[in-house]
């Protein structure tokens, strides 16, 4: 992977961090302002209102909508704080991996830098992706958690209410990065800054219901159990309206809201043996596009990362002499390509831009094996 960093870029980034302020620089959500930054960001309130105060029932018909409304409202507030704006129609660019302590999204990826925006499509918007040497994927999610648009091609994309199917939309752009290379992270930040959004009126976000969160969490758990019990694949639960059923869509929301459709990535689960020593996973010839990559992430039973060693990907994993990658699971952090596991943990393999060998079964997802007697 190329690192196209220059000394002048480091200096300009340092100046930007200084001007924005220490607290924002530490959060690594360095925004780009259209004009001069307001002198007092606390005076700017998120463009977010709730129309109902009574608790609303969550059922199979509105589960995906309820989860999405809550997530979008949360992100309007996050974006507003990070960008010193009202949180609508503006990108929040993360300058480092997702914070594992952030519980907004289940099974977040730690392989790409996110750029996120919430849109009120009362006024159409245009998103422009820059040309670059990196895999960069645009995804648009409707209020009902359908995915009407996903693309990795540079250019302009008009986002309308008619196209999305709802007034509000969540836009997430993933940009490939080597998280172990500070220079590469800086370079990808420059690529993020070339992403543009234009909209005549940014509008506001309206949460229509005060959803029963306990009920929603119970449904989330039930859908997760259904996916596991039926062995449902990730590629069957994310897509456009009409491509998959509402039930499959609900399972996808519960498993990992915001995930890509199968054209962008697949997310096979890999079982971790409950006992055994010297647990390893060997990856060979992973079927992905030339500019893509794979990763393995460890989550707890609720779908969140724990500890420090929870993710590894092909950007920085150490390759064996025979060209394969051997990942080590357990508690010994001195081992190469180490991932920590614990009771209840589970592993997700991500393959970005998967190729036909994955879908036709000619490439099999490997299993984690135990070397008996190995400490």
C-alpha cells in the first residue's frame, strides 16, 4: 500500500488540529468548514427534534425503522458536536478507527476510515467521491434500513427522497487505510477531505416516535438468535427493497446495521472453539478484488469489541514464508498476528469486494483449529 505523505501535509494537518482545538483533535473527527469556524460551538444546537413523547411499541413491521431512527438521531448529535454545525448535511470524517467504546453500531469495522452524514432529502443532495488509489465505498441507507445505493466509483451521485424511499437518509463512506501506518492515515484524511456534499437546504432530522428501547433490544436479540440458529449468511440480509425480504432485512439490522451489500463486502462468522490451545486460523488466496482487503475482528456476545487486540487485516498482517496468513487466538499477545479471545467471543471475517470464488463455494471459509499440546 502506498503512503503518499509529504512534510507540508504534516505541517498543514498540525495547524488544522491546533485551530480546531485540542478536544476535537483528540477525537480525530477533524471537520472541514465552509467558512470561518464559529467562535462558540455550544451556541449551535443539533437540528433534531422528537415529535412524540409517549412510548411507541416496537414490532416486526417497524423494528428496522425504530433502530434506524434512533441511530440517525444519535449521529445528528455526534456530527453536530464534531463539526461545530447543526449536524445535518455535513460529513463527519473520522481520522482514526471507530472507537470500540462507541455502542451506536453493532459489529463496527476497524479497517476503514468512516465519513458519515445524515440527510434531510426534502432538498436533494449530491455526493461526490474523488478519484484515488484507495478502495472507497459510498453507501446510502434509508429510514427503513434498505440500501438503495452503494458504489465504489468516483463521481457525483444525486440523492433524492424518491430514490432513497424516505425523507431521511444516512450516508456512510468507507475509505481503505492501513491503521498501523500514521503516514497512511494522514494521507487518507486528505482523500476524505475531497469528498463533497452539496444541498440547497440541509433541513432537520425528526424522530417520529419515542420507541420502547427495551422492546427493541429484545427483538434485536431474537433476530440475532434466529440468524445463528438458521445459519443465515450475511450476504442474504443486506440489500435494496425488493432484493431481500423484510424479515431478512430485520435480521441484518440486528446483526450489523449499516453493513454493505454482498457486492461491497461479505461478513462470514467463524466459530471459535470453546476449548483448546494453540488456536490458529490460516488464510490463503482470499477471493477479493486487487484493490481490496480482508480482516478478522473479534466481538463479544453483544457485537462489540473488547480489549486491545480485536482486529487484524491484510494491510498489516504478517505473511508466512509460503504466502499464507496464520492468525493466533488466545491470551499470548507475543504471538504473531494475535487476536485476544474470551468467553462468549466470536470472530467475523470481512472480505471487501468479494469475487465469484466466494459465492460459488470454490473457496471455503477456513475454520479455527486447535494444536493439541501447544501452549
